[in-house]
């Protein structure tokens, strides 16, 4: 499990410390070049402590993304107040996801995460429809169907896949490019065109 349920404040702080150190190491040296032993050494903890907080090295990514998904719930709560129509909430939410990923994760770490996700099949969380990120998008699509703002959807499932592929594809493309363009700048034209096509 990657939750902080039933953990003491000290335990939560230790878990966060290990994760912060591990993510910095992954970003600097690459996921496959960093062992649990190296994380333990650099974080000045024990192997027993590491496995008390993380079932595996790959679960560090999953915990970080679960934290990100929790932040999306708060972001979407604010977007619901600001945008009446679902189609407008969809655009605003996708752009907020981009801004959040760039601010909280950064390009270098996202490169590492995407590379590791391709190599390590344990990263199924990133594409699971049980993610809160994806549930929010499904909720928006359902709302758009009800309020009529998404008028050209033949299949809700197909449209969901279009949005997810747009989000993940943009992040991947942004990570491949060594320029100074922000993730929001990279993703805005595509998101706007996708939204426009389904109005």
C-alpha cells in the first residue's frame, strides 16, 4: 500500500524523506542505475525502514503520482466553481494538470518516469482507470453528455481514450524536446483543438 493511513507523523515524515531522496537520485542518475541500497544510504535510513514504507523501488513513483492525483481533486473542485459547462471544465482541468506536473515533477523527472514505466511493467498505476485523475475526466465527460456541451461524442469510452492519449502524449513529446517551452505552452494548442472538435 502507498497510503499514509495509520502512520505516525514521524513515519509520514520518514516516508516523504525517502521518497524525496529517491526521486532526486532517479532524476540525476536514472531509475535503473539506482538501487534500494543506494536510496537507503543516501537517505540515511535502513533497508528495513525502506521496505516498511515502500514495497519496492517502483512503488516510489506510484506513491508520488497518488499524491499528485489527490491534488487534482482539489484543483478540480476549484474549476467546478469557475466553469459552468463541462467542456470548459475539461479544457481548464487538462491545462491545470500540465501546470501541476511541470511545477511538482519537472521535465527531467518525467523523462525518467516515462522511461521506467516502459521498461518496468509494475507501473500499471499510471494507466489505470481507477486513478483519481482519470475518474475526474470520466466525470467531466458524463457531465458534458448531460449538459449538452460535448455534442459530438459517439462513444464516451472512445472520447476518454482521446483525452488520456492527448494528455500522456503531450507529456511524452514535451519530455523528448530539449527546448524551454513549458508543458502548458506545448499542450494548450492540442487540448484547445480537441475540445473545439467535440463542441
